[in-house]
C-alpha cells in the first residue's frame, strides 16, 4: 500500500468530502428556512387571511435539471381579486395526472395576502403562527452549520483539493527530472491524534539540512510503520516535501 504522495485512496478525504457536501446542503436548507420564517413573520404582522379560488392548472417538469427526465406533474393555480382590484395568484398542490388537478378547479382555498407588496402565500395565519415557534431553532441551526461549513470548506479545499494537486505536481516534477529526485529522510518525531503527523529531517534541493513536519496526514498504522522504518524515502519540492513509501512490511 502506497503511503504519501502516491496514495490515491485516502479514507479521511472521503469523510471530509462527504462532510463538506452535507454542510453545504444543511446550511442552504436552514437559511432557506430562516428566510421562510421571516416571510411568515411579516405575513403574521400585516397579512390578511382570505378565500381564493383555484382557476387553472399548469404542467411542470418534476426534475428540470435532468435532460433525460420525462416525468411531469400538474399544479393548481389560485386567484384572489381584492376589493381594490389587486390580483393575488400562486400555486397550490402537485398532482401526477392532469385529471386530478382539474378536479380542483373552482375549489376555495385559504391564503394569506400581504397588501403592502402584493404578495400572497397558500396557508393560514394559524399555521404560520405554529411554525414560528421553530424560527429560533432554525436560525441557531443555520449559524451552527455555517460555522461547520467554514471548517469543512477549509479541510476540503486544503486537505483534499490542494494536497492532491500538490502531490500530483511533485510526482510530475519527479517523473520529468526537474528536481533532484528521491532522497532519504529521517523520521524524528510522530504526533498521534485522530490523525498522525510525522516530522522528518532531510536535505533540501540546495543541500541545506531541514527538519519539518510533513503536511500530509497519516493513519496510526501508517505512522507506526514510518516511525519503525525511521529512514524513509521523500521527494523535496520547493519549501516542502512528499513522503514516497510503500507499506510492504507493515504488521
């Protein structure tokens, strides 16, 4: 098993990528919830509950981002005309077949209108008041996942994207003979936590002796192997280096 710059399958990178994706999704979801809570609060303070009529249906793509999607659905369109002539229209319901949507034309539905800007939403003031009790939770979760997203973004872009590009660049220069090739380094210290750090003493491309922590993370098993081997292969590159080992003798 390759260790260091040739290791293409690193478990922690999979977890970081998954965590980053989850944080992105949850951050967006909870900020959307906060925006919805804000609109509901605005409606509760100044909205008026009225009865609108379903006047039409329309066909929509269920998955518009998929060019191969042939699935369709139908939505009902409601309309309310205020005494001052302002028209309030919106969408309510989604049906798999047009005939089911057509059955609701002429039905009355409760909506809340906001005369200040001419907007409206399907639902009741009581329903909005019920969901408002969760608005504080939504803002707390939105802030929490925003913070986690910042951490996950750092780990993803530095530990996954940047490190993979740097490792590829080191290997490319090694294969092209632009640098002095593989050298011997001495493992002088290992720091173990959830992941492990390895400190190596080596000579850089100018012949100067350096002692630096490897920027890569290692598993406890990999760190133990490198520590026991002590003298390892590295590839110096500019102000850093990459470890180039294969764990054949690991126990």
